[in-house]
C-alpha cells in the first residue's frame, strides 16, 4: 500500500511538472522542484526526456546540486554534469560527505577533479584519497571517515562536554565508537545510554554488550547489506586488518545498495544495464540491446532446427502445430519461476553446494506434481477439441517431461553460469528459454511421431 502510494505521488508530480513545462511557466516549476528532497528531484529528472530535464536541472537550487547528482544513474549524471561549468561542479562537490563525493568523483573530468581536490582542506583530501583507494564494491568505498570517537578511560560527563563543544554530529549517528590510544576499535556506546547515565560513570561500562563487531574494510557491499539486515543496524564501524577504526557505514547507504541490487536483477534479466537512461539516445540504446538479442536469435535457431526435424510429422498431424506453442510456453513459464527463486537465493547466499541437491529434488517433485495435474487437464481439453485420445496422451506426457526439464534447467543454468564466472541474472533467462523450447518441442513432436504415425 505504501509503495503504491509513493508511486502514485511520483506520477502526479511528473504530470504536474510536465504540464507546467509545456505551459512555459517556469516559476511554478522552480517552486515545485525545490519543495522536493534531492532523491525525489533525482527520480523526477530521470523521468523526463533530455530537453525538459535540462530545463528543470537549471532550476534546482545550487545547494542541492551535489545531493541530486548522487541520486541519479551514471548515464543521467553524465548528461547533467555536461550542462555545468567547472565552478558549479566544484561547489556541488564541496557540499557532499566524503563517501558521496567518492562516488561522484568517478564521473568527473580530470580537470574538474583537480579543482575539487584543490578546494578541499588537507584532512578531507586525505580522507577522500583513502576512500578512493579501496575497491569500488567494498565497504571501504562505502564508508564515511567522519566518525565520533571517545576514549574508554573517560567519564560520561567528559563525553557530553566534548559533544557540546563539537556542536554537531554526523547524520544517522546512533552510537559513539570507543577506541584505544592507537584508534583500535573497542566497542560502541548507544547515545541513549550516554544520555541516561550518571555523569561520573566511566565510558567503558557503557559499551554495548550486544555489539556484533565491526565490518572489515574489504567486505563486499552485498555482504554489508546482509549484515545490516541481520542485525537491524542504523550504522556500523569499519575496521582494517589491525582492527583500526577507519570510518562507518550508515543505513542510507545500505538502502542505496539494496535498491541497486534490485535494479540490477530486474535489468540484467533482460540483458540491460541498470544505469541506462530511460531516454538514452536511440543509437546507444540499440547498440546495447542488440548483443543479447543476437544471442537470443542464435538460440532460437536451435529450437527451430528441432521443429524442422519433425516437419513431416507436422504435415500429417496438423493439430501438433496448433498445440506446440502451449507446451513450450508452459515450460518457459515454469522454468522462469524456478529461475527467479534461484537468482534470489544466490544473491542472498542461500544456495550453495550444501543444499543444491535438496533444492533440485524439491523443484523436480513440484514440477512433476504440476505436470501431472496440468497435463491431465490439458489432455482432457485436447480430447474434447480434437476427439483424439492418442493426441491427448501425447500432450499429457510432453507437458510432464517439459515441466520437469524446466525445473532442472532453472536450477542448473544459473549455477553453471556462476561457476563459469558470469552473472546468473544477466544471461540465465536466454539459456533457460532455449532449454525449455528445445525440450518442449522435442518431447511433444517426438512422442507425436512415435504414437500418431
């Protein structure tokens, strides 16, 4: 319900904005756009064709430019940056946290990067260089070095006085991190415990006993998201191999990871890049899509060659041509169901060599049960339609065989692709469709040749 309401709101905003742009009234457009959060502005920009996007981008308050750039895809960001001069980009970058700035730096021209680095003080420049030194898909690249640390040998009163002198704390600060003399991570203190404790109480007595430890700096971002989900964290410390505190990761960054993973799975299933602009130029979009369409064309010829081998059978029993798409279509749908389950399980780390045999046996039995039930129903319908009991038996047996093969392929194909080093979400559907089509046609036409001629 909440998701539907959010989508309806976004659709209304897009329509109102488009109507205002069409009327040429930029004043209402400016007020409307700048009443939104940076994330909402980013979503709105991605929903507009390039001409309107450029107009709206020029109306966004300069102080929000950096945050908006972080909330759009790489291809859209590239276009927005092209419409800005160097001074505007530098000003936008200065408003960002280190972790967000690290993400933006990859898309900036070298000249602009130099300007951004020169505009930063030494401490922040060193922090940025540290974050950029870690692999892109790691906790080190995701973390923000700006953390609040306290020593274990001080009292609550000293910590509170320090916070008042500091004047502010980073966003999403729910814990303070306790460190030793060489910044070794010792634990964390909930802010609530700090506020409710006696002023003279030592900090080391407030360390969270349920602390699940810190995240290693080289941890993959997918594993970071999983740990946040398991422990219900709002923030988590990041440490190196010596347990030295380097920074922290916050829930807003993890939400971005989860969204990107979901987009990746949806877009990769169609052979597309999740960063692709919805309104990207036609030649660029065509070049990206033709590769997987070409592969699909090649696999389609394989299925067609199977049908061609039974041309004589089809000529004599025309009903086979009428019913053939049913078997292949049912197999494709059944295989897609298993494939979706497998890709999700692989993404969440729920599928491994320890349980794959059990999973395969379970899916085979599910397919067998569904094949028997649906095959009996389809066989009865075919008997009423064509008054041919042998044809009914053929389509019954063919559907059972096809659904079982689809279940096996739905489990085996993504596992095989992952073992070969490919992304299962990217290519599984193409190979699965090939398997279900070939086996569906072969089983149906082969049984038809055997029993009907």
